[in-house]
C-alpha cells in the first residue's frame, strides 16, 4: 500500500466555501476508493510565482496537504478531477518519502581521482577499447631475438 | 668519542666501522617499534552536513531547500559547492524540483524571506573550479 501526498492550492475564498471545497476534494478521494490519513493546513500565503488557471490569474493561495492511500490506478483520475475543479489553482500528488538510512559516501568522493571507484570503472572501460597486442608465447617478458 | 672532537685527528676507517657495527649489534629487541598498530595518521572520516545531522530533505521544507538555491538565478548549486554526498545531493535536487512544481518554492530566484538565512557553504570557494 502506497501512501500518497496531495498538495492542493485553493483560491482565496470565505471559510464556508473553503470548507465545502475541502469536503468536495475529500469526497472525490473516497469515491475513487481512497482513505485519508491526514489533512494539514499549510496556511495562506503569496505564491512564489503567479498562476493562471480557469481564465483567472492568481497571486495568493491557501495551501492544504492531504495524506492518503488510494489505488495507484486512481491517481490519474484524481488529478483529472481536481484539474477541472475551478476552486483549485494547483494540485500535485507525490509519494510519501519513506526514510531509509544510507551511509555517507562523501569521504570516498573526496579522494584523489585514481582512488575513486567510478573513475576506476571508467579506466577499466577504456582499457577494453585498446588494440589487441600480439602475444609471442615465449614465456619471457621481452623479445629474445633481434627485431 | 672525544678523540673525534679533537679536530684534525684522522682515524683509520676500520676503527669507525667497528664502532658503528658494535652499536647496531647492541640494539635491544624491545626498542624495535611495533609496526602492527593501526595507522596513527589516518584522517577522520568526513560526513556531509545533512548526513551528520541525519536530515532527510522534504519538498515541504522550503526553508531548508532554499539554502541550496542561488539567490541570483534560482538554480540549484552543484555538488562541488554544497559539499553534499552523491545520495543527498540527488535527494535535494529532486525535492527542490518537486517543491517548485507544487508551487511552494520560487524558480527564477530565491524567495526574499529566505535571503538572510544562514549560509551552509561558501559559494566563492568551491571544491573544484566552476564550469563557467
Ligand atoms: Zn552524506
């Protein structure tokens, strides 16, 4: 089960309308077979860039975050549905980040180039392109006769 | 040895040789240094700032992400400037793109509220020279 995060930017409107819009967004989620885990209000603020949707230009928006579970096939329908809602300026659905521990590799990356693993791999790759050298099979590391 | 201190006294080489050989022969076994110890000059393992404080970059944490953004162009600073490890740098980059797409973060500049936030790295002293 994948937990998704829905980020919606709603246009500035009175509280009663805001409530009904949020209810509508939640209802569509339930209709598509999803469940809501969390609803967060991230406040109303100026957007970092203006957005023009539904024939209007918006500079301010109320930010809301839904955390939900839904079948992955429903995500496209959800985005389509929210895109047609005129109260929603912008909507994005991302997967929730699952924290996983990864060892820091900065120390290895700061090594001089020949000691770095990815450089060594590159050198090895380049060696493969070398022209084949004739092998005399004499068991000696030099050519015993006069050339 | 005081014979040597008296200048202009030249000793035959055989005598000198016998002195040095006697000295090395007498060397005690216990005085030989122990070479099995681990390298005392080994440098401390370096860690990037996000790994050190165990921070996972998130697209909602715009205040943190904007610190990796140029105030002039809004572009993301490269790994040679930020000093992050490969893993964290890619994480930061993807999260910034997500935040910008979701309308949380500015694209062509740093938002003016974050201009005075503390500097995590020195932009003027990159690890290796800039491309430009
Ligand atoms: Zn790291």
